[in-house]
C-alpha cells in the first residue's frame, strides 16, 4: 500500500514505514508543505496514496466525503510528541490491512478506528 505523510508527521516516519513494507512519502518530498489541504489531498489521490495526518479538519466527511479521495487517516492523539506519533502510525500499519482503508475517512483515537465508508 502507498501512503503520503502530512507535514505535521515526523519526516523520519517515511523510512520506518518503508522498512515495514509500506511505500511512504511525505508532502516535503514533493514540495507540498504549506499548500492548501485540497491540493495536498489531490496530490495523494493522483498517486493512489492514503493520506496520513494529524489535522482533524480532514476528518470532516462533509468536506472530504468517503470515496471522493484515495483515503484519509486522521490520528487524534492525546499526546502528539514525535515518539507517540511514530508508535500510533506503526501500530496502525502493523495491525491493520491498509487496503481496507482506501477511499475511507478513518480516525485513529486511543488505538481504536472509526471508519467512514462511501456506502455507509
């Protein structure tokens, strides 16, 4: 599976995910840092990537309806230190099939997933 990491996530996370077999890149890789949310999401979609972010605004299904993009995973973490973010992302990747999250809006909070699908 392919993912794009938003600018709020540690850049080093891309290498860690690659080591776990995930094709990961960052908004920094494509000089998208500072671009609008729709521009970043469109770039991820063009590449067939699920977008990982800490930005809670991406969890708004009225703005980003399931099925209208390649997939969004919003990490709603009580602690947003680099270490906590890395642990949360690695837990998701190692415990879940990312293909099941394609086209969805998924919120990860305290180890639980709230998944919104186009047909729900």
